[in-house]
C-alpha cells in the first residue's frame, strides 16, 4: 500500500472519530437541556404500585405526597388502601393534572392535587414522600427534603437511588428497577 493511501485511511479514521465525538457531546447537551425543563409523564407500572402499597410505612393522619404525581393512580391507590391518611400530589403539566381532577370527581376521592411546581413549595407537612423522577434530579430533591422535612420523614423513590446516601430499605424488584426508601 502506498504512503498516500495509508495517510488517507488515517485521515478518514480521525475524521470519523472527531465527528462521532462531536455528535455524542451535542446530543448529550441537547438532552440535558430538554430534560432540565421538561419531564415526560411515565407512569409507575401497576405491579410496582402494589409493591409500594405493601411496603408503605404510614400511620393514621399522616400526610402522603407524590411530588411528581402525573395522572391519579398513585394518589388513588394510596387513598383506597389507607383511607385515614391525607393524600396529596403536585403536577405541573395541564393534561395529567386535568386527568387527576377528573378521576378524583368521578371516583369520589378526597386527594388534593396541586397544579404547581413542587420545587417551589415547602414540603415540611409531609410524612411520606413518593417520587418517580429522573436520576440527575435526585441530589436536588434529597437536599430539599432534608432541609424542609421533619426527622423520620420517609422518602420512597422508584428506580433511581441517591448515590450519596445510604438507603433505609431497598425493595428489590428487577435488575435496575428497585424501590428505595430513605429516612430524613
Ligand atoms: C415520571 S412521571 C411520574 C408520574 C407518577 N408519579 C407515577 O409514578 O405514575 C413525572 C410527572 O411529573 C411531572 N413534573 C415534572 N416536573 C414537575 C415539577 N417540577 N412539579 C410538579 N410536577 C412535575 C411531569 O409532568 C410528569 O407528569
């Protein structure tokens, strides 16, 4: 092979590496930017809701909240299983919020759903907090909960753990899809 062909192959290879790296960083930055302002509605599967209910450590008159509540299923399931507790949810997108309101009326339920960004709200009244969110939000949420909530408040997180903190309990479900419980 002549020197020119070898040089050409090297240049093509380096170009390919360069373009691939650029694409990787651009797509990563774009996704981070999008998910910083918008979180899609991805519901907790029914099977996992049942596991959550079976492991919910909650007392009469406690306040339970789903801080990213989506439609209504978590709030309704908790209220149905524990009718004596107060159930709340925060949802900042209009469609899941409307669904939560509609289903509350249709099924004669008592939960309270706020169309608000929970990050701007004070969470101190809640005894048990549930969330199913995205991994990079976990440190921010956990420091908010630790700052605002009472000691012994329980924080249930679906799928994504808090890397810097030792959980109080871990309920193993599937390979990466566990339920973690933290105590303030
Ligand atoms: C992954 S879904 C979880 C839904 C529900 N908790 C469940 O497990 O079935 C996240 C929901 O949180 C809502 N959301 C995202 N950021 C929020 C915020 N800052 N405050 C309130 N709701 C938010 C989204 O609109 C979306 O419907």
